[in-house]
């Protein structure tokens, strides 16, 4: 079945370390998105990519980086510059011509 | 830019009672509107969407929503709530001119009491 796979489901990181969250989709969707979710704040857009080898900053891009080398993959790196990285991270994709997103099941990142 | 307001952080309803979750948006033209549901620790599942046409849209799990342009609202309703509906609900707005990026409300947590 087609879908979006986020891994790992739980991730622990020491302060000062970079960590990369994986997002893979087999839906053949062109656009991919990364959101951060914190209690009571809804979802906030970190980065998005409309096509391969191109991506744009969202509303809260500071301390994060992404790459889009393949259509299927859109990994997110949480760098040590991100001051408060503990959160639930959601990846989504959208097909060209569609306006709704398909979401992955998320990665919960905890800084210890 | 678009914005979304969900005025109710928590709502508690009795099983079998009707439900209405409120959503107000800010956008100059007709936006694309969505309702998503999220169970704890999971991703978001699309309940329904509005792009154009009939202002009353039907979704999955017996949910419906009505687009009211004059009130800038897109409220979600269900005539009879089941215990399995307990979850967090998010309203979202998108627009082509903003690259189809979705802007989400803060969410409403629904509790169902038996």
C-alpha cells in the first residue's frame, strides 16, 4: 500500500547533537512538508519542497535543515542550533493538482 | 496570509449527543478548507475538505462541515458522537497563491463521556 513512512517513531538526542529524521513516500507525490507539533499550538511549518532539488523555508526554519535529492525522500535534520527541539514532527506529502495532504505517523524527538 | 482560529481548546460531550467544533479562517478569497483528526501519538487523518461548490460537505465517520463565507467559518458537525470519536481535531486552510501550504488551527481536543 502507498503511504508515508517516518522513522524512527521515537528518538532521543543529547544536547549539542544533530539528528536526522527520515521521511519516505511511495505515493509519487511531488510536494513534501515538515511540520512541528507542540501541545496547544497546532502544527507549524518548518520546511517544504515542491519539486526535487528545491525547498523553501516555512514559518519556523531556524535550527533545521532539509534536502530533497530524490522525489521519495525528504529528511529533516534538527541541528544543535535549534533551542527547543523536543516535539512531535510530522511529515506530509501532496500530489500535484491536489490540495489535501497525506501525513506520516510522526516522530517524537526528545532531548535528554 | 491565511490564518485559522479554533476557539475551543477542549470540548466534552456525552456519547450519543451532537457535536459542533468551530473553525474561523482569515483569507481574502475562497480558500481550501480541511478538517483532520489525530489520535494520540499518530499522524493526521483527513476527515473532509472543501474546495468549491456545495457548501455542505460530507466526510468520513459520519462527519460533515458547512462553509459559510459571510462568517468566514467552516464548522465541523456530527449528529451522534461515539466514544471512538475522542481525539484532537484540526481545521486547516490552504490557498494556491501560497503554494498550497496548509495553515493549521491550534486544535480542539474532544472528550466523550459515557
